[in-house]
C-alpha cells in the first residue's frame, strides 16, 4: 500500500504539483498569522487564535441580587438554600459560593466532560424549583455564557467637560449595548462613575404634620409612573392605537405626585420632601485612571469564542458608534467629544505571542536550511528539502482548522519543537535517493532507481515518525488544566509530523526525480514545465517572506530552467560557489530575523555571533563525523570501558533529577536496617557535599507567561468606606504611573456590574501595562532604542518597582499576578494568588483566628515572600444592628415588618419605581436626607408610624448596637472557608515552598504553638494542586509512552535484544535532558563574554523547575531519541544480512561499515533537531517563558543522544560476538 502510493505520486507529477499548490493556497487561507497583502488577494478563514488555551474550570455562575442586604442575610436566606439545592445536579464537581453586601455568587463547577450549554439548561431547571425557598422578589439568574478569563478588552470613556454621571449614562445606555451586539461577545460590564437616579429626600417633620407615612409616599410614586394601552378604536374606517401617557419625565413630575388629599386639599410629594433632585445611586465599585476617577467597560468574549475575531468585531463597532457619541461645547468655545479609549487589549498579547512563535518558526526553518546546505553540499537536494518545510507547516495549519484546534502559544509551540524532526524525514529520503542514483547501473530507469531509493527507507521513516507521534498519544489522556494546556500541543506536533511523512513519501521523491535526474531531450520539455511551476510557487512564497529571498529563488529558478543554454564555464563557476552563496544569503536572512544579541547591538555584531555559533557547532559535527570511525573502532575492542560512559550519564542524570539522597536511598535503607541512620550517612563527606549539591530539581505546575502587564491586587481594611478605598487607589495609581517603564495604570476597586465579578470594596485591581524593552526601529540608525533604565533587566525588576511605589499606609502588599494568570488561578481555586491555604471550619471567627496564626507562621518559612502573606480579614466589617423589642412593638400595635420597612426605606432608601426615558431607564429612590441619618442620635429618631396614626421614634422599640461582622462569607460545598494567600520568592520552586510551609505548620501544631479548634482544618491550594495532580498523571503517562515506543520498536526489529539496544538511547537522552537543565542553573556554565554580552544571558540560562512544560519536552524527546538508533540498527541488520560475518574481525568490520554509512544522515537529523531549537532558547518575546523550558529536554537529550551512534553498533557487535562464541561452543 505504502509503496503503491509512493509510485503513484512519483509517476503522476501533475497530481503532485496540484496537491502542493492546493496545500499552499489552503494553508495560507487558514494560517493564524497575519498575511498582509494576501488578505486582499484571496478570502481567508484563519484558525482561531488566543494567547494561551482556556484552562479554567468548566463552571457556571448563579448570581442573585438583593440590594441593601448584609453578607450574613445573603448567606442565610439566599446562598445556603441555593447551594444545597444545586448539589444534586448531574456532573457537578464542587460548588463555591460567596455572600457579600447586596449579592450572592455561586460558582457551580462541573466535570470536564460536561457540555457547557447543557450544564446551563440543567441549572435553569433546578433554579425554577429552588425559587420557592427564597425571599419574595429575590430572583437568581445564570451569569453570562463566559468566564472571567474572557475579559479581553477594557476601555474608558473620556470627554472633557462631561461629568461622571453623564459618561456613565452614555456607557450604560449607548456604548454598552452597541458593543454587546458585536459577534462573539457575551457581555459588556460597566464600571466607575455614578448611576443617575431621582432622589426623594423625605422630611419626617413634614410627614408628621401632614399625617403621611413612608408607605403612602411609596405607593403614590409607584402608581404615578405608568403608561397603559387601551387596545384600538376605529374612526372613519381607520384604526387608532389608544395609549394612556403617564411615565415620569422630570423632577417636576415627581414633585407634583399626589400622595393623598386632606379635606379636599391635595398633599404633593414636594410638600413632604425636603428636596427632589438628581443624585448618584449607591455604588459598590469605582474606576481610576492615572489618579482621576473614570468611567469604563469590560468586554467579555463568549465561552469557546475566538478572542482575536471578537476584539476585531468590537473595534469595528467602536468605529461605527464613535461618530454618534455625544459632543459638548466648552466655555472656551472648544467642542469636546466623548471617546472610547482602550487600556487593556488582549490583541497586543496575542499578536506578540504569535509573533514570537512566527519568528521562531522562520528562524528554525532558516537554520535548518543552513544545516542541510552545509551537510549535503548539494544545492538542489537542499532546496528540495527546504521547500518541504513551509509546506509541512501549512499542512499542519490545515489540520488545525479541520480538527478545530485553536492557535495559541501551546499549539504553535508543538509545530516549533517539531521543525527539526519534520526535516529529518526529507533528509533521510533525499540522502537515500541520491545514494541510489550514484550507484545506479548504466541504462537503468531513473524512475525505477528513485522509486527503489524511496521505497527502501519508506518503512523506516514511517516507524521513526510513528514512535514520535505515539509518544504523544499519552498526552491525550491528560485531564484538567494540564490536559487543556498540552492536548493542543500534542495535536499540532502530531499534525506536523504526519505532514512531514506525507511530504517525504509523496512529494520529495517526485521533486527528486525532477531535479536530480538528467533527462533525455524528448522529456526535457515536460521537465521544464514542472520546473517553471515549482519555480513560480517557490518565488511566490519567497517574495512573501522577503524581496531579496524571492529574487534569489527567482534567479536560481531561471538558472535551472535555462541551464542547457548557459556556457559550461559559467555553469561550473556557479556550481562551485552556489552552495556557499546560498549559505551566506540564508545566514544574512537568519540574522536579520533572529538578532540573538538584541537589536541594540546592531546587525554586524549579531551576524558575527550567528556565524560563529553555527560555524562552531557545524565544525563540531564534522569533526565528530571525521573521527567517528576511529573512535568506534577503538571502543569495539573495549566495550566494557565504553559502557561506563552511558552508565555514568544515567547515574548523573538521575541524581540531578531525584536528588542524591533519593538515588542512594537503597543503600541508606540497607544501612538503616543495621542501625545506621540516613542522616548520619549524609553528614559524611563527600555524601554531605553531594546531598547539598544535588537536592533534586524543583517542581512547579507551569512557568509563568510574561503577558506584558501586571494585575496589582492589594487589599485595604474591610472597614474602609468607598471614599477611603478610592483615596488609596488614586494615590497608588499616581505613584505607580511615575515609574518610567510603566505605560498605563488603570485601577478598579470593588465590583463591576457583572456576575463575573464579586470583589468587595476592599479589593483593588490595577491593570499596569509596561513598555517593551526595545522601541520601534530608528529609521536613521537602524537600531531599536532601549526603553528601560539600565538597572531594569527583567519584568521582575519592574514588579519590584511597582511594589515599592504601591507601599502606602492603609494597603497590603500583593502577590505577583498578571491579568490572564490571575483570572485562571481565581477560576481554579477561588483565590487571587498562585498559592494559598484554605482554612475550613464551623465559625467565621475561628477561621479568621486560625488564618491570622497561619499568616504569622508562614512569614517565617524560607522561600515564602513575607510581604505577600495575607490572611482574609473576615470578621472586620463594622455593623450597626437594630434589635427590635417584640414586647414594646406589641404595645403600639405594630409588627416586626412595619419596623423593618421603615429601617429599610428611611435609612437605606428604597427603589420605588423606574422611569422610562426613551432608551434610558433611571431608578426613583426615597429615604431620609443625609443630615437626618449621619449620627447615632439621628438614626434613633427615625419615626415609626403606628396603627393609630401616631409616630414614635425608633429608639422606643429597638436597641441600636455596634458589632463586627463579615465583609464576605465564602464557602466550598456549603462549608465555611477563609483564605491565607502567599507567594514564593524568585527562583524558588512552588512545590518546594508548599512542602516547606506544610512541614513548618505541622511542626507548630506538634509544638502546640498553632492550635486548631475542633472542626477546623486547613489545606494548601492553588497551582500546587495542579502540579500534584499532573505529577500523578505523568507517573502513568510517561511509562505508558515509553512502553508504546518499545512495542513499536519491537514490531520493527522483531528481536528483544535489538529493541533494547535502540531503546537504551531514550534512557541516555532522558538523563541528558536533566543534565542540561542542571547546567542551565549553574552560574559558571557558559559564562563567556561576546562583545559585552554573555552566552548565559543570550540563551536565557537560569534555574528552570520541573513543570508540565518540561515533561512535555521530555515526551517530545522520547519520540525522536530513538530515531538515530532505528536508522543505525536497521542498516546493521541489512549489513550483517548481506555480509554474513563469521569471525570477530568480520563482525567488527561489518559494524564499522554500517556505522560509517549511517553516521552522516544521523548527524544531520541530530544537528537539525538541536540547531533548529537554538532560536527558541534565545527567544525573549512573549511566550518564550514557556517555550524555553519545553525545548531544553530536546536540546540536552539529543546532544547526549549522539552517544547512541556508538551504543547501538557496540551493543549490536557485542551481541553478534556472543552469538558467534556460543555457536563455536555448540560446534565443539
């Protein structure tokens, strides 16, 4: 079947050409990168793009508003009844709930496999039956079909001369609904400013004089604001619609509402009100920009939507509505117009992340082309192989579109780490075809020779790729956040490798037949036509990348087309230097795209660095190839000596990974059985030295992604008013805005008008965008100026400046967070920090007390950042409570409800009705004037009407007292919970910190310093939980991947011994990955200067912890680490089958012959894998934080894997020698 396919595409080159053209056009149409002019040339439907996958929980929000009610009222009457009612819904994993002032939020978290919209329908069914358990008028609703991670676009409304309430009205009734109609948008939430309302400040003295109660005023206002319809009337055969107009239109309309008549004298609202005016409604949130209050909105993309397209749609809407935004003529005659000004736009992060990956892919392709040119020194074969690289990438994009895999940092990283493997298949195919053409007999059909060369390695290519693809199948078993992160990567890597196989087997042989074979003149015309087609396609692609590249391809294409008419001396000259010219041109392009030393060093220094680096590595590979036969021959007679090398590598790698103590645990365990303790052994030198030098690699869930902005989230004391909180926020924003590296500062306190936001007044969220390290290229100098001060080296340094600036009285510090990362961690754990302790108990006071103790102890833990340890101030909100005396109210003939209604309306105010003013709606509210409720005495003098018409002061029937109560009540699965947030110090692994904190707290419990009341417990939460779960999953996934690879290798060789030999290369490569990770953390490693830059800085050398990203890098390594062994072992079997050696010298000669024959293609594949990943190791753009640790195992493993070129032949030779010895013994 496979050979038939190869033969069909080889013989039908028109089909092959159409296939290639189809891939190019379709690939360009769906590629996620912006294509510039191509957009206008052809319709495009790109793959959906975002910065990172949505790894939040599968959750729905049940939101209930009951304005004016305390958190305790919300918890007792709304949250708890709803939470227990929702527990029985199928697929529910857990329920987190929050009761705050005036609202309740319940986060219902479903299992991963539950459909998002199915879960919404189940919630609606359950809520309809739960309604009966709630107070009258309280209606729970389901939140938007989105998550907080969908907050993709934040903006402010700005216009000189416009007040905050005017801007808020424009936002609420014009901008909000216009943007919400954009395709893909779930919600637009308003924040900041003041909501306008009609305010009736009632005068209790006038009410008493007129004999009017609050209930009378409420009823009158409600009945005075209504339009009615009276169906239709027909006059003169015409139909008229009848309406009764009665909506309130102005303050005068409210003032003139009749409450009742007294002896035929009407009593109006204006008679019993001290004033009727416009005023601000009660607000629970505010927005600040650079120290000044602002009005804005937050745009949320629909769940599963395309963030990039959604933002584009929003911007189109903004362009449409901006021309209709209000204007105002200022006193100086200038016309001011309201503008929509974005301050957080995820487009920038998405484009920068995709840009980093796009640049990495381009750089990898160019490096790979250089490696191919240098190794093959055969321009035509180099171009054939190089041509297949972009085709494979485009084919991967097509598969992403077909299988609905979104483009993000993880999915595109899958293609990036596969580039070296993609080209390997073309190298193996071309190398074999060229060898067969050289060895072909006179008169033999070139087509048959090419077919023989292609079919000979077709099976090996398929096996090699199968082991690589299958190694990633285990990733598809991952669940939770790690599954959502790495399944896209597994898909795209598999797509890219599948594409490389299709191209190597179906396209490369046809191209080789066209470009490598000399034709008869009768076939020259057909050959020329194919050359023209391929040249046109190649030139088109080249021009899209670079004008010079396109011109170079065009020139070479003309040479190929007209080579028979070119004089021999010109042809010889061209062939002599064409490879070096091509290498030089590609090197220049590579430097221009790569610039590893940074743009500040200029092009020439970067070109020198790139040239020196690649030349040095290529010299190493050629020297290795040159001395390989001598080294192999030397070790063939000293096999035991050689085997010490891979054994030492494995022991060293395992010691780095697990730690010295764990590696020697079998020895210490044995000594322990005879009474020698492990601690005693580890105190002996050199064991003590090795124990401290190799403690084991640190662990974390994921390396943080640099988003280009921070989310600064300090808190203030729970007793602070909104005015106090706003004062703190504005001071912080002004100070942070003065940092030169900061681009913009916009802060929010409290919550937005959205179920997605349940922040209390004491919580501050400040979005801080900082400038990129380098600005735009200077057209005169060609350099990009550095925008950061000299002592600011990394974004961490900017964060330290932010913490210093934000350190003001009244506010806590904050954990290091970024907008997307913060939303993810809050969605997953409910906490606003990457790490924390959840304290569960029966009493809020006990939970708070335990939290304070844990806060105190955590500050002493090494590795914990003391300033970031913050325990929830749960019971710290001042309450004023009126305890009604039932006996006293009974004397006056009134009940609890009568008194409560007066307290609610007179002090808190009650919404009586809503005006209808065109598209706008405003509430009408009545309560006592501020001066009559500003003191305790005034509150006690609030009048309560009795049944007889008399009015008595509130103090007559109720006792007022001050108590402390909760600001917010949190619970998980109906159990009360409080949080203690903390963060780690830089360069300390998350898991190590949590383990140290856990051990320290346990020691305090054992010593009696930390006392847990009965029924109270604590647990660590945050990213730590993800890491623990992913580690358990990887403990199954990694062995499973290795087992599958072993089975595939066994099917290839049908011998356990040969399979083990090839498989041993994976073990050595595995340890090699750990060695490079360890070397990266050593300050002395690669601390070499190059014109003021150190290699450590260029290659991002620092401490990298074991994370899911690193383990996925190892999974990728497992798939490719056996490739060289497969190639060498396959040829060893062929060599031994042909030669049939009968003596030890003959066995060694056959082994040496096979090794020599396959060392070049193996070195090429290894070189392309290692060198292709160099741009990722030096990348500093968005996304490099995740890509670098993912690439390290492959680079380290494949560097050490070179030893496989000795291990497999030496091991195979040893097996054959043993067989020969046994055969001789049996003969005797």
